[in-house]
C-alpha cells in the first residue's frame, strides 16, 4: 500500500485498490501497444520499461496531488485536475 492509501477510509481504500488495479491494466496495455513496433527487436524491453517508468511517474504525481488537495478545506479543488 502507498502512503496515500494509508490516509483513506476503509471504503475508500477498496476504491483505491480497484483504481490501482484498473490503472495497472491500462498501463500494461498502453506500454505493450507503444512498444509493439519493435516487439521483434532487441529494443522491445527498453521501450516497454521506458513507457512503464513514464506512466508510473505520472501516476505518482497524480496521487501526490490527490493526497495534498484532500488536506485542503475544499475537496472540490481535487476535481480541478481532471478538467
């Protein structure tokens, strides 16, 4: 579990687990598609790893933002990120 999930209620932890599982499936499929043009070559692993690293960093930033904005007085601030 992440530091973010440690701050969640039990019900929200379940939602977080589902969101993480869905995100992982998305990231895996996206990176495989992204690396598909070089699937037969020696660079496939490097392309796949690079994609996974980039998407993981984006997810980390999003969760960090989410954890920060939830501490604010206006929880609706959190929704601004998704406009």
